[in-house]
């Protein structure tokens, strides 16, 4: 099985890896294991014994209650709201074990007679099941006549058991379809049946739910067949589970799916990725809503007590993990990774979740940090910032204790990382200061420019970042190459004796994240993927860092023309060896000298052919993005992680690291308008009204130029426009003057222009012709 087919485990902090239990004998060692589903607390875990008598019998009585109430609601036709009596008293099915890899199942035959749920005989699959056309015709007839008996019988039979589901929805009832790529299910028929279900009378909808309950009880034994997986796959798409009154049934369905063995999970993952974008997104949204309403129920009495259903959220999170894996296997993904964010989690105690994860990992207690894809970037920023603050406070406190223990007078400056630099020697002074004060990197940053009076309230720190980044990334400095086609910088492959300045850039990025500064850096996404390879610095100094798998897509983000040429080589239909006459050797110019490098031993003597061209392209890309810049990137990697040495980085995707460092490219100028502060102006003044009329009418490129002109970056902090603290000040000068910006304070100084036309003209000239970062 390929790497892409593996379902990744949640992040595990290094501190708990050593305590992880050994894998059971007899398991497949080469397959990466899925994370265990765990209870939400020790008290809940104590009640998770397999096969509790009260659990099955209570759910059976619940089924009976539903049966008894069916006639009372027979004539109701509400398609959306289902009411189930005494739902808060419903208790669990046999709970899952802590290890999802455990294959042992409880046997219904082993239970005492009073514990057994009524087991119906396995139905005989119909010889000639209805077709989708037959079903749709029956529905239309029922709508016109008001007689739903035929449709009712169809739903009653179809959802009565797993074999019936397969008999109706399998493309070929006699075929096994034991493949990853084809579930063998008629997806259009499933969609038609579910789309019609919500518009049927309530007694039909209750019949379906009752059948699902019976199926789940009956199927809770023995190993799963592919037909069982197909049934789970079909039932999971039931739109009735959007209603909170069905959550008890939904939870048991999720639990059974969560506890399937890993091989079964792989089948489901590959089937999920074949769903349409609409259906896939509905599944994700349904699960996120389920988690949110279990955390913050609108009507707590609707659900069993949390102590009785602590497994609900872990089970739903596990199924979400399968969907997330399926989404990552598709290029492009079915939905953006941000659609898995659950904003409800922004309102829980995130640090408690983080500390639980750090302390217990995946072994004992559930934490949302085991499933970081559901935690929004805003929530992750809070975790990282608070973790950073705790580290800052801890280090500052230790410095103070050390000072007092030596009977030295404490100095408040010892609580900060104090940088004293000369503007004329900005890079060298900064490098010297950071090297000398390596132990203070996790303290709050304060910057002083030598010979200048001023107290750093944030403005000097931001100016130091802006000036330093502008100088380091200047083409004449030679550290980075700017690629005009992709509008990004990449590491220069030139060899040198000292790579300390690359370490400085890494430290700068780390300090920016640590101190919540947004940098105007243009690295491609590949850079952030390398920066998390691995996310925690290995203890073995000989282990390579910053090496990740790269593809033509990664190269295209940096050198699109070269990536296109390599793609053309891969699709070339002629004789590659005779027409291209290439070998496994590449050439690079370094300081005017052409140097050659073999992509593999003896590469200069190995011709590129139709048979080995894939290997050639892969080695070429790996050389450009990994091997040729290894020392430069390793220094950069160690610099970044010397500041951001936190387990919280394991929660981040590469795209999220980029947003933390550089901000988000999504602009919301209406949000900026709402959060703007004024000095000398009121928001009702004519000049201000003209300003916002003009800015809101700007195309996106001019809006970005305005943001870059006033803040030094055309991106938005993670917290949104409000975090910019944008201010418009009145500039008491001639209206012939252009606007002026103080980027260190995100401040725009605007003369009181008399007309909208004059304001627009001056503003466009100002933002389009500012040099560099627009610093005054």
C-alpha cells in the first residue's frame, strides 16, 4: 500500500511516545496504525465495560417505544422534525475498547437470554429489486394520490437489514466489489432515495430509523464483510441525522464505524473520496454539527447525560478523520481543509485540551488536539501564543531567580530579549545580538536603534523586522533568488563557508510567530512543508531535517516554466533518449562557473529514456528543492525551531504555518472599515466617507497595495482586520500633498481632500509609487 493510502494517526507529543503500548503480535507491522478512540474522562472510561446488560435492554425498550408510538403519529406529515419519547434515557450499545485495532467482537449468542435484543431472521434479498426509475414513479404516484403504502413498504424492506440495503443499492447483487476504488453502490439511487425521504410522511421516516436501529443491533457481532461496509457507507449519508432527535441512533452508527479494523477503514476512505463534493461536504458538516451540539446543546434534556455518552465525540472525531484522509488523497481536494474547522472549539478551554494531549497523547484521554484538522487556525494561534507566553514567563522567572540567588540587583531589562542595533550595520548587529543572547530568544522582544531616543511600544520592533527582511531578501544580498514568474523567493544554491545568516532568517520567522508580527515574506508553500519535516527537532543531530517528498506541483509554485518542461517530458510520445539526449546529470551556474552534479551514481553516463524518465524527473526535483540547498535550509530550519520549539507545531499544516508567519491573503475591507480608528477625523466626516467609497470600490490589486502601503504587508493577521489596529489620522497639510503612511503603527495620514475625485487620484498615486515597504 502506498504512503498516500495510509490513514495518518493524530499527532502524538514526544513525551508520551515512549509510553505508548507495544503493538499486538499478529498485526501487520508495515501499516501505520489509526489513533485509538478514547473516552473523554477517566470517570467515563470506568463505565466503558463491554456488553453491559442495561445498555442493550434499554435500547431494545426504546425500539419498542418507537413501535408503540408509530400509530399515534401515522397521519402526521412533517418531513423535518421527529420526536422520540424518553430519548434522554437511552443508554449505550456495547462500548468500544480503547484500541480500535482490537478485532474481538462480543457475540450476541454469548449473552444471557434477558440481555439479548430481539434478533430477527436474516431476510432473503429480493430477486428483482426496484430500479431507481420504479422508485421515482412510485413516489410521484404517492404524492398525487396521497397513498404512500408502496413507498412505505419499499423503505420498510430496504432499511430493515444490511443485506437488504445491499440488495437494493448494489449495482450487481451477485458481485463482490472487493476493491478500494469501487464500492459497487449505485450512488444516484442512494441519493434519490434519501432526497425523497425527507419529503415523505413522518411514519415512513420513523420506519427507516427503526429499521436502522434493528440493523445496528443485529449487526453488532462477528467480523465485517464488504457488504457490511457498504451498509455503513449508505447509512452514514442519511440526511435524517441532521436532526438532533436522531442523534442517539447516529452516535451508535458512528461508534460501529469508528471501531472497524484498519483494513475496513481503508476501504471506507477510498469510497468517501468518490463522493460528489456536495455529498462529501454534507457528511463533514453533519459530523461537525453533531460535535458542536453535543458540546453546547441547545436543549440539554434532548441528550443522555454526558457521563453516559462520553464516547459520542471521540467516535464522531474518528469518522471525521477518515473523511479528512479521503479529502487529502484527492488532488485538488474535494473541499478546502478549512471546511473541517469547527469554530465551536474556539469557545472551549483550548489549553486544557493541549495539556491533556501533551500529558496523555493518544493512550488514555480524548483531546481535540489528537485531531488537529478540526481546530481552526485562530484557535491554534491561541494555543501557540499561550504556550509561548508560558515559556516566556518561565524563562524570565528563572532569570530573575538566578539573579536574586547570586544577590544581584534585579533589572527589568532581564525579562526581555533586548536588541540594540545600528541602522548602518543592521544585519551584522542583529546576527551578533541574536547569537550572543541565544538563551533569551523566548523572552518578549524589545528593539533599540543605537543613537536614537525612543521607547519600543511595538513600532520599533516592527520596523526592525521590516528593514531586516527588506535587506536580507534584496537580490544583491545573494541569499535568496526572486522568481518573477511565481512572485516568490527561494534559497540560493550557492555554496558558502558560513550559513549563519540563513539561521538568522529562521530566527526572524520564529520571533515573528512568537511575538505576533506579520512578515512580508514570499516563500512558496513547499518551504513551510519542509519547515515541518519534522515538526519537532530530532534529538539525533545526524538525522536530516527539512527534507520532504516533492512533486512537480511543488516545483511549479517556484519555477513554473521548468515544471512545465518536465511535465512535457513525462508526456512526450516520441523517443526520449534520441530526441532529448539527456543524462542523469544537471548543470548549475555558480559565480559565473558552470558546475555539474550527478542525480545518481554514474548519472553522467545514464541516458534518460522513456522507461526511466519518471525517475529522472523525481530526482531532478528532489535535487532542486532538497539536496542542492540542504545546508542553507537546515540552518534556516534550526533557526526557526530554536525559537518555536513547541509541540504545538505538530498541530499545524504547512499552509497554517504560512498564515501565522505572513498572514492570510483573504481581504475583507468592510471589516477593516468597521475596526478603523480615527485621529483628527470622525467616521462621519466627508473626507472619510469619500475614502471608504473609493477604497471599497477598488479592485483587489489596489486594495492590496493600500494595505501594503499602510502596514508593510498586503496580508491580514490570523485574527482578521481588527488585529491590524488600523488608524487614519488627519494630516494638516496642503491637499496637494499625497497621503503618508507610518507602517510601524499601521497608520495612514490623510490630508482633508475636498472632492472624491481628488482623493482617489492622490491615493492611487501614493499607494502605486511607494518604494519598498512605504516606510517614512
